[in-house]
C-alpha cells in the first residue's frame, strides 16, 4: 500500500479541540451517573446530553484527523477526507515544491503558530477545477491554480511526484553507476 501523508490541519484541530471535548464528555458521563444515583433525572439527562455532544464531536474530529491524508497512487495524486476523495492526474500538475506554511500562505491567509513552521506541499495545476477542490480541500488550501497543503513528511511526497513526472531525471537505487568526482574547493 502506498505511503500516506497526514493532513496537518486536521491533526492540529484534534490537538486543539479533540482532547477538551473528550474531557467534557467524560465529565458529563460521570456527573450524569452521580445525579442519576441521587434520583435527579432531569439534571442527569442534561449532563448526559452534554456528554453525548462532547463525545460525538470529539469522535468526529478524531475520525477526520485519522482518515485525512494524501498519497501518490499510480499516475494520480489522491487526497482523502473521511469518505470524500479527490484525484488529480499527474499530467495536471505543472509544478510541485515544498515550502514552510507561513511562507506559502504569505498575503493569502493566516496560519496558526503551531503550524507556521510546518512543511507544506505547494502544487501548481494546469487546469484546476477550483469549485470541486474548494469543496473538498477547503478554502484554506486552494488559491486559484495553487494548492497549499501542510502534510506530514511533505518533502517525501514532493520527491515522489517529481520522480513520477520526470522518471528519466531520477536514478533508481539499484543503479550501480560510480559517483561523480568531487570538486575541491580552492582557498586563497
């Protein structure tokens, strides 16, 4: 199975909101059980409703961070967000590069401090379907003909894309060519 590169926006969302919502859910369950033991059904139901909402939201955020990733699948770049997928043919990619997220989003949008130093894959497309990409990848990632995605290990995915776009440029690992001679630096 091809290597998956997790979306860092969703991981950051889980770290910011998932744990507090999970804690609210657990506190709601405990408080609901305490009030149920005291025979105060109205208050217990309120706490249990709060627990259900907190646990439901935390589960949805966890699922999103767990099943939100990018990968190279044959001759297509594959983005998955829960059950929705977007496939982009490699022929549609004009250029792929890696940049820090804060530099890639300069004058386009704000970045969270926790993600400012994260590596982002910046993809320039030939003929983007901007409406479809915005619906799935969100407006934080789509800027005209460019996609800016903070991914875990974005440099590896960028190298895989470049190798798929220009296979003759990259040497296979099993190739046993001698290394080129090293240049000596001259000091004066």
